[in-house]
């Protein structure tokens, strides 16, 4: 993999509010794995089975967080 998994351009084209695509964390829910990331605004996306890319259709902002920074939310 020689390209970023998430980019500001990807966020913009999908209508995701985010200042920076940094501070990633990964979590599992059932059989699915998710990437959480961001600074100032937070976003989440389901990871592919090989965990090398995201499902852009699953991208969404995480609502209700107050100034998320330095993940580990």
C-alpha cells in the first residue's frame, strides 16, 4: 500500500466534516472492523476484510463528541 487510507479530498467528496485525517484508532464490532480518525471533528468508516482500505459508502461523522483530539476515544 503506497497511498493514504483516508485523505482530506476523500472526506470532502463524501461530505464529511473534518479538519485533519489524523489520530487513527481501530475497533471491532461483531465481525466488522472500523477506522476512527480525525481532530476537531471525528469520523468512522468500516475497514475492508484485508484492513488496507475503507468502505467509502460507510464513511460518516461521529456525532455528540465534544472536541475529539488524540484518539483513544
